[in-house]
C-alpha cells in the first residue's frame, strides 16, 4: 500500500489557520501483511467507532460546551469552504469502514443545523462493512430541530438518535442551554423520533453539581418504562473554555446511590466491548432485571477511565482526525482528500495514524495527582463532537 507522504498535524493553538507539515509519520515496523488484516493501535485497541462532526455551529450555548462569553457574536466559525462536503465525508468514511469501523455517529456542534443532512445520511447508509453488513448509523442532537427532521432522517436510512437533555424543569433547562430554549420542544422532538422508529433512543444528561442534579430523579421517572435509555454523563474537563472544576462533577456512583433511594437497581453486562456507559437495570420484586421498566446508563468519564477499550476516532468538521477527546492535535486528512491522493493513500494514512495511537488521557489523569494534567490547548467538544 502506498505510504502517505503529506500528512500534517494540526495544532489546536490555531486549528483553522495553520497546519504543521510532518512529512510522513515515523515508519511503523508493525505494518506487515499480518497486521494489515487486523488494525489495532499501540495498546491493542481496534478501530470501530467513527464520530463525524458535520458543523462547528450550534443554536445552544450550554455553558459546559460553548459558553456564551467565548462563543459570542464575534466568534469566527469555520468558513463553508473549510468544511468537508458530503462526497468528501463519504469517501473518507468508506476508507474507515474498510479499516474496521462499524459504527458512525454524526455530531457537531448541532448536526441538524447542517443543510440537507439527510443526503449525507443516505450516502453513509449505503456503505457496507467488508463482511457486507450495514453500518450502525446514529446521530447525537440537542433535539431542537428533531420534530421537523425525524421523518426525513429515518427515510434516508438513519437508524437511531441520541438526544441531549439536561433536565425536565423548563427554567433549569432554559438556563442550561442559555438561549432560553423550551424543554417542551425537545420532548416533542423525542416523541417524533420515537414515532418514526429512530430507536432505541438514548437521552444524554450531563450532570453538573449545583446546576441540575435535582433533575436526576425527575428524568429517571419520566423515561422509566418508555423504552428510552437515559444516560447520566459526568461533567468532563473537555476543551479549554468551560471553566471546569472537579467540585462541579457529580460522580456516577453518587447518581446510582440516589436512584437506589427510589428504585432497586442492579448492574447489567456491557452490551458490547468499548461501550462507554455502564448499564444499570430497574429490578422487579424478585430482584431480577425488569425489562419492561428498562435501564439507565452512567458514563463515568472522570471518575472511572474506560480508555483501555476505547475504539473511537473523531473526524472534525474540516477533516482533522483526532484520536482522543482530549487531544491537542489532529491529523489533516482533508489535504489528502483535496490534493488528488488516491483511496489507497487515504487508507494507508488511516492505518498508520491508528497504529501509532497511544492516547489514554482519562486513564493517565486517574493515575496522576489531582490537578497535574495540563489544561491548555485542548480541542473543543463543539469542534470534534462528543
Ligand atoms: N449538539 C449535539 C448535542 O448536544 O447532543 C451534539 C454535539 S455535543 C458536543 C455531544 C455531547 O457532548 C452532548 O451529549 C453533550 O451533552 C456532551 N458534552 C458537551 N460538553 C460536555 C462536557 N463538558 N462534559 C460532558 N459532556 C459534554
Ligand atoms: Fe450545542 Fe451540543 Fe454543545 Fe450544547 S452540548 S452547546 S447543544 S454542541
Ligand atoms: Fe478514549 Fe481519550 Fe476518552 Fe480515553 S480519554 S476513553 S482514549 S477519548
């Protein structure tokens, strides 16, 4: 396979204006024909999950992600020409799928702000794994435009959605999205998604102590028995703009203890390797999981690292490949797409980058004394998606 000669690393200090050419990555002695068959990184992790950010814009200003004082009216978003177009995204995704990716998540920013997204969904839905299987194709959204778009997305081949919702109380929710968006409209979006069969639906709630932890039980009550899986996410120190503080993190163990004051719950097996959420089921009178009542998930990104199984890569809106949510630099695949490089070169670049991957930010953070990890120059969640 041809060696990519023009890969660049893009430093986050100025993600959108400057690329540092790296010539080629150091030669990887493991790229033997045996290695070609099963692509793994330096820690033995396969590449299975690709998250694609389709826009860096959003109509919400959640303070933990795009705080208003940074993402204000003067903030310079990427120009249209910088964004990968749908053909570029599909071409690149085809190469990722050939290297083992089975699951695609469209994200952002707010992905439903990207015009004609259903056209991209249809293109991606047509892709097949080397074994001939369709991809697990999903999308994460704040739900604000879902009522309007659910049917078109389903018709285009989207399988399911994850909707972010940080509370049911309208005042709390409006404060958290910081654009005064009403909770009723998001709930309508979830209903529309359910009605057209975009499921199983997951609802993600970021828990920020002092802001919305009083919404935990209300959210669990609301979604219990609906077939929708509610997941509580620890507030993470992603990016460099949200002013993250450990005392605003509510550990998942505490969330579970709180839920157990109302319902008996029991831990469930992981559905698949590399899954980010730990699953807990509502128990019946015999102490067994009651499938009709359903389950919840907790994503303990801060208190319990799950890097050892992390099989996720992230493609930014402008085609930079990030190997970790906490990365400070990305690999410039867009230049390969736009300089006429053939597909084999794209494939070789993906293999090479993944072979060299050793990122495990959360695991290292857990092993180090509090406060000793660098907080600077990290990619923003709205740029690479969650
Ligand atoms: N706008 C869409 C949404 O909100 O679902 C998709 C992009 S958003 C960046 C993806 C996910 O990241 C959301 O579920 C959001 O709650 C989560 N997220 C953003 N910042 C976070 C943080 N600091 N800690 C934990 N989760 C975060
Ligand atoms: Fe927008 Fe999603 Fe970030 Fe909230 S979490 S600001 S909805 S991108
Ligand atoms: Fe994966 Fe990085 Fe998160 Fe660890 S910190 S689970 S390597 S994205």
